[in-house]
C-alpha cells in the first residue's frame, strides 16, 4: 500500500515494468488512455443533475473513485515518461492561474478569465 | 509552494474558496472541466508520431506540463467534492488491475484484459 | 457550398487531398483530433446550468456550431478512412438501441439500459 | 431505414420523443454524452500503431462504426436542440479553415495553423 504520491508513482512504474508495457507507453498513447478514462468519469455524471452529482450513493462514489484512479494513473505515467515533476508543474500553474484570476475581479463569477483582461 | 500532494490539495481548495467558486464545482461540472483539460493534453500529441511524442522539445514539455496540471487540479477537486481519498482509491484500483492483468499472462502484450478471462 | 452530407464528405476529402494531409489522417490520429474538438464543445457548457445551455445567445450558438462542425469533419474522415458508410452504420446502431431501450420500459427514465436487462 | 442525413435526423428525433427523453437532452448533457462516445472511439485505437489503425479487421471496423454512430447521434441532437443547421455550419467552418490553412503554405505539413500567421 502506497501511502503517498511518491510511493504511488513508484508502484505504478513497477506495475508497468513487470508487464513490459513501457514499450506501449508513448505519451501519445498514454494521452489517449487518459482521456478514455476521463470519459468514463464523465459517463457517470452525464444524465445527473448537478445536485444529484453532489449526492452520490456509496456504490456510485466507489465507481467514480475507480475511474478517477485510472485517470490519475495515466496522468502520472505521462508525467513520468515526459520527465515532468507534477507537483512542481501544478504549483507553477496555480501561480499562473492566480494572476489570470485575481480574487477581487472574479470572486463568485464563473466568467472565463479572458473577460477580466 | 506546496511540496507534497496533501499540500497541493490544500492549496487548490484554498484557491477555490477565496474566489467563492465552490458553488460552481459540482462533480458534474468538474468532470466536464477535467475532460476539457485532458483534451488539451491530447491536442499536443494528435499529429505527432509516437516517437515524436517521446522526444518533446523544452517548450512543448512545458506546455504539456501545464495541461497535465490543469487536468490534475480538476481531478483533485472531484475527489475532494465527492469525499474520495485518491491515494487510497488508486491503490485499491491497482490491486484490482493486478488481478485483471496477471504478469505471467500479459507480459509484453497490449491485449485488453478481457482477452485473459 | 455543399447542400447535403454526400457533398460535404466530398468537400472535406478534397480539402484534405489538396493539402496532402491524408498521410497524417490515420484513424488513430483522427480519433484524437475528433475528441479534442468534442472537448471544445464541452468547454462551452462546463460552467453553465442546464437551463443556460438550452438558451444560448447568438454568439455562443455560432461558436458551438463551429466546434460541432470541426467534430463532424473528423468524424466523417474517420468513417472515410475506415471505409464505413456512416448513414448505414447509424441506422443499424439505432436498430440496436431500439432493442436495448424498449419504449414501454424506459419512457421518461434516464436509467442506463443495463437496468432493463 | 433512413437513407439520408435529413431522414436520419428525423429518425433520431422520433426515437427521443417516443421515449420522452427530450427532458434530459440539454445541450450540456448531450455534450457530455457525445464526448463519452468519442472516448469509446479513441479506446479502440489507444494501443494500436497508426499502421494498425489503418488496417482494422472486420470486427473492429464494425465496433468503430457503432461508436462513431453513437457519437454522431449525440452530435445531431446537440445541433437540433441548439437550432443549428449542421450542413450549413460545417460548410461555413470549412470556408474559414480554407483561409486559415492556405494550400500553398501548408501543403504536406502538419504544423498548426498559427505557424502560418
């Protein structure tokens, strides 16, 4: 059981190596696999109202957790194969987002950031 | 700067709260936002060969890192709003995958697991 | 101006041939391009309520029409390259769907068809 | 059997009306359903090489045709619900694309159009 992100990444990479699957894991293929899994997340919510999506029953939450996990695994693999430090990249991206969406201009609004420029 | 996944999750949640955006963050909406970002990852690779995707120039790798980060942020938000512990869920899913794809049967093969059942 | 689907398909194919782009149009690449465009459709709706999505302003409807068009063009190209007659395939699929979703069992319900089996 | 696009659209709309499903067919929901089906198209190709995707066996081509059909049906429904004439919209979009990608500048190149501006 991997109790942190680093441990999870190591476990995922070992899973791939044991099966000799790195040969199939080009970023191109992995991006396809990631969006397929993201589609399986979306499928759970497509006919729900927003309220229903906020109140999942236990079984559906379990299933959503599985599809999110598959999406995450491919996301981690893309980062690995491309040599991207995901925690560092995400922090840099949030820095950029904080500039694009200043609190005083976009509080409580869902307008796209271009509306603030 | 958040130096771990827990710190990143806390930072993302604070970002949303400061902007009063939780009202828009139903799992339904977040799943849409996540797949839109996953599509922006795919866009980088759609006309590349697999080999090209394995050898990104610095600028493209930077951009892919940004799109992966956006995808991750929405993925973390879905888990947060649904009350899913992502590290735990991912470990459980890998346990399941290890049963579906036994090493001795699928080593070096890209066949879908149903072929092994 | 192509005034029917056949004319549109012929126009799209000519567009590709003139630019010598068929070499990039493997079904794999085209499927990626199609889902990227589908993501641009989704992006328009991700923060809207369902009611808002039913009442688009003129500019947004125009933009949605452009993204739907791009999605359709890649869909037509996949069918072309794979040798699939799309009108025939769609009619056969609707025949199957009519069996999966009998009117008397699923009228007014959004339950997935597996619930009827 | 609908032998043209107009007949197919009429058939799809009748299918929805008979089941009283229009209530679920907001553009927001339909966009989600469309990208889910597009994901099922992508899934067929994710581990194939480009060459393999150009040489599908009969069974896989049949399955791809089914997923393309589902994608098309939701695409047609979005256009219907939004009041978009898809053939007209697609022709206008190809006019725009012809300006963005002039033959003399992009023949044989897969560079994104922004490279030509």
